[in-house]
C-alpha cells in the first residue's frame, strides 16, 4: 500500500470514529431529579437522588447533582422511582374463554389481535418485561420491538411441549394421537411422544423465536384430560428438553405441581419451576443448590377459587380443585420458612379486562402473603434474573440488566406516588378478583412509565 493510500485510509477511519463519537454524544438524555430510588434489590431507598438516562440505558444514579445541560429534566417531586415490573408467567395470546373454544373456534387473527391488546395492557400496568409461558412465537415481539405496537419486552416460549393427555393436549376429545390441531398448526402447543419429538419440537420452538422452552409435567385443574397429580414426561424426555435448551444457551421452565415432578425437573437440569404448589424445604434446598427459580400464581391459594365458574360448573374440575387446595396449603409457610427466588406470576387466560383485574389481585396477594419489600423485589430484580437465563444467544435484550436501577441497566423505569415499600397498593393492587369492577387502563399512582428510554405514560403535568 503506498503512502498516500495509507494516509487516506487512516483519515477515513478517524472520520468514522469521530462520527461514531458524535453520534454517541448526541444520544438523547432524560434526567430524573428529586426522586427516592428503589433499586430492585435493597430494602432502603436511595433518598433524594437523581437518575440520568442516556439513550436506552441508565448512565448515572447519584445523590449528588448531575450535570446534564442538554437533558430533558423531570422533577420527580419526591416520588419513588423503581424498575419496570417483570411478569414471569403470562399467556398473552390465549383469550379463552376455554381451551376447547380456542381449539375449535379461534383463528390466527383472533390470537394476534388479543395479543396486541394484552401487550398494551401489560405495559400500562407497569410491566416493561413479560415472559410468556406458552402460546406465543416471535411475531408479537417483532412488532413490539419495531415500535409498531405498544408492549413490554417479550420473552416467548413458543409452543407448550407436553405428552398426550397432559396439560399441553388441547385437542378435541375424539382427536386421534398425532392429529393436527388448531394449536399445533399455529405452533401454540405440541404433543410429544419420546425423545425424538422433544428434539424436533424443542428445536422448532427456538427456530420460531422462543427464548426458552416450556415443558408440561403436571396436569391442571380446569383442563380436560389431565389430573393435577400427573407425572408426565420420562426423565429422558425432560433431559432431552434441557439438552435442546442448552444447545441454544437457554433453559427449560417446567409446569410442575407435585413435589415428585419438581424434583424430577430439577434433577434433569430445569432452572425454572412453574407453579410449584407442593413446594417444601427439600425442594428449596435443591433449588438453592442449583440457583434455580420458582414462579407461582398466588391466586391458586385464594379461598374463592372453588367459586370460579370454570371450576364449580364442571364436577371433574371441582373435585380436582378441592383435592389440590388441600394438598397445596403448606406452600406459603414453606416459602417463608425456606425461601427461594420467586418470580411474579399471573397466569391469566381470558379477556384483557379479566386479566387486568387478575393482575391487580395477584399484586395484592403478593403483599398479603409476603409483604411489600419482598413483593417489590419479586416483581423487579428476581424477574430480571429469570428472563436473563435465556443466555447470550437467545436473549433479545442482552445489552443491559432488567429489573434494577443501576448504571448500565436498561432504562425501564416507573415513577410512583408514595412509597411502595411501605404501601404496596400504590403499584396498582386490587383486593377483589371475581366480581370486581373493571380496572382503569393504568393505575393513577403510576405517573411515568418508561421502557427502553421511551416514555409511554406521563401524568405529572
């Protein structure tokens, strides 16, 4: 290379570096002042602080004044600044009113439109991140991330994976084994039989945009064919699911009710136990040894559960619910005695309006059972840790941490009236589930909702 050409290349590179630096310097900034910061982890707030956002990341958290002359300044007025909430077990695509209705009478348009409305509702309830536990592929995330629709960061599991007659079997009663179903055609749920099917559908789920796999071990209460006590999936099948997830640097979440199901899952390498109603201290010891997590819908412990129409109007479901309630009564005391990292879970299947009510009630029950401080940690940093299990390859949001307020974390932020560490109701709780009045589109006490550095709600003025 001659001298003149070399000089030209150097000058060009220097110009590109300069342009890049200028672009970085020009990133928009938002400065929150006069706020008390709950960082997602610590019980004590950072009092009288300022938080500087640059682009989509948190640049500075300080109790000193921050010099940012070009920033948009938001005076928090002594309110509490918290991380955006994280829902670790939702089903944004599943509108109900029942599994059989969705199998027989629902088109892809119905699922898609419902998903967009659910995404918007979740964001307006303060959830800037949602992990979908089955029934959604990558399409919804693509539209959210492109800015075409409003919604939270989205971690889909793609199709439920489960055995014939298990909790992922949504086929009609007379449907033969292996037959195509509405759910299987849309890759919302897949019936598996043996290790080869696990390989096939597990890998296809990642191909369809899953960030983790969902394996259905136990049965359910309102589902058609499966006793809740079911131990579905051989050790080899569960291990195969873990193997596939590991190939992608990700993990498996397992729908597990019985203690035996949880231990089978953990021994196979499952990192996220879903529901886990038979949780006890032996399970806790194994989970803590592995660094595993649990996500439990506390509405399962509501005394009014037996009055749910889908339960009380079906004799088989009512019998299952009565049996389950008696078995699961030790969950709360065991969780307090032998705590593990527990994520916030709503697990709603139904209309947007019904799920909005259920979310508020789930928030309320978290506080009732575990108090405001633990509830705030559960709904923020623990959820952030859980979605990060998807790893470097499959995590679509790997640039910063979620569920925390710290330098370098994503700018997913709520500004809330009052102090949720003392009065949890300010996060938008509701003390009634069935029979409750419709909820507002967004809690009045959540004054600002920011996701990825973009403000989606601001009622300060």
